[in-house]
C-alpha cells in the first residue's frame, strides 16, 4: 500500500506540475506574441512606406497574424507533446525508484534485511540513497544478529552460576550439604560472578558508547604491568604456567591514562592467556617505547587461535573454543573481558590487536597507547 500511495501521488503530482509549467509558458508566449508582434509589424510597415495604404496594411496584418498563429500553434503543440513525453519518461523512472525504496522500507519493517532495495540505475542522487539504504539495512541485520547472540550467550552465562546456587540451596534444604563456611563461600562466589557479569556488561556498553568514566593522569605503564603481573602470579603458579615480565633496558615513556582501567585491561589479557595455557606453557609480557607511543604485548604459548576466529575475538561472549577450561577460582570470567579491554584502550586513543599463527602456536595481544 505504501508503494502504491507513493507512486500514485508523488509521480502524478510531478506530471501535473510539469504540465502546469508548460501551460503557463504557452499562455505567456501567446499573449506576448499577440501584444508585441502586431505593434512591431505595424512599425516596420510604416517605415517601409506602406502606412498610407490602409487596405494593404490590414491585409498584411491579417496574413501576419494567421501565419504567426499557425506556426506558433504547430510549434507549441509539438513542444508540448515532446515535453509531456519527456516528463512522463522521467517521472516514470523516478516513480519506479521511489516505488523500489518504499518496497525496501516495507521489507526492512518485516525483518528482511538482505538487499531490500533493488532498482535500475536512475540517477546519482537516488542511486546513492539506495546504496545508503541497503548499507543501513545491513547494519541493522548485523545489530539484530548481535542482539540475538548476546541474549543467547547472556542466558547461557547466567545459567551456570544460577544453577550452582540452586543446586547448593537444594542440597542444604535436603540436609545433604551442611550450611558451613565452605557452602557459604560457594554461594558467595557464584553471586560475585553474577555481580561481575552485570558490572562488565555495564562497563562494555559505557565504553562502546563513549560514556566510560576515565580519570587520566601521567602513568608509567611498567608500574601498571608489574602490579597486574604480581596479582596474577599466584593463579599462574597453581596452574604451572610460567609468567615472565620484560620492560626493556630503557624505562618506557609515560602515557596519559586511567591507571585502574589500564590495569583492568592487562589483568583481562593475563587471565585470558592463562585460560588458554596448560602446565608447562609460558606467558611473556613485554613493555616497549616506540616513536608513536608505548606498546604492551602479552604473548602465550597456549592453544592459539584459528584464522577464522581472529576477527571475532573481541566480540562479547565469543569463544573460539566453547568448551575451554576456566580457572575454578575465578569469578570474573564473564566472556566480555576482551570486549571491555578493547573498548577501554580505544577510549584512551589507542589500539588493541591480536595475532596468532593458528591452533597450537599461541597468541599475542598488543596494546598500543599514544604518548602522554
């Protein structure tokens, strides 16, 4: 209905407007010719010496009027036909383009996002509108797919701690498990996991929308990395994974950053590396000063990342290996750590990239920050 309304209204109005312009032009031309033509003709006849011959003058004026009106009428008729034909052709093409755009809007409204606008080349402006509309539909399709995946993954992430809490409570109610400190610690750990999930989702949304609260100051990145490495040392020791820190011979340049947020990024990268390593593997952190700023690289010798998974590593809840093991002591493995990390680094004007040569070759995450 929308397309018929557009095609039946705007196209007809364009045709009627052009016909009105042609009619106004014709009337103006005829009136001007009738007013100006005879006066100019009489002047030339008098200058030619025929002013004293009234019969000849009258006959000549009548001949001039008849010839002028006949030729003018034929010319105007042909011009009107040509103009109407050209106008009908142009407006029909415009109407078809508008009809295609209206159908595309209907397709998007019904949830069909795959190239909703299909039309023949009409003109630079309308073609640009069609391309932009299709690009917008593609973005909506991507957002919708991300939303569906987010809801699915979020429900999966919440199901595990909720199920653990429910099973523990049922065991306490049935008298199978005593309500001692160990049981309370289990319940607290799962509630902290849910709390951290809610906090992480809030943080990643705020960071991606540019609403992250950053308290920047001149920071020595080596100090931030040392603190994060010290905090992770115990977990690495329990799992038998080597953790090495290399800050180079020269002290790295200071950067302007929020130290707690930057520490959160390094902590997330260390935790992610540990989750992909087994006993005997190693993780190495290198801090270097470059001409363009400071880099912090976290490299591991763990499971690596396949090429098809690399573009999706920083997506929320994305896992190249859905069955990968987690640190049972961790309550912060919410599946959005890398997304938060990339958003925080971007908010500092830097970049966070990942490189891996494939499964079994480890991975390297590199933070690049501009100088202070």
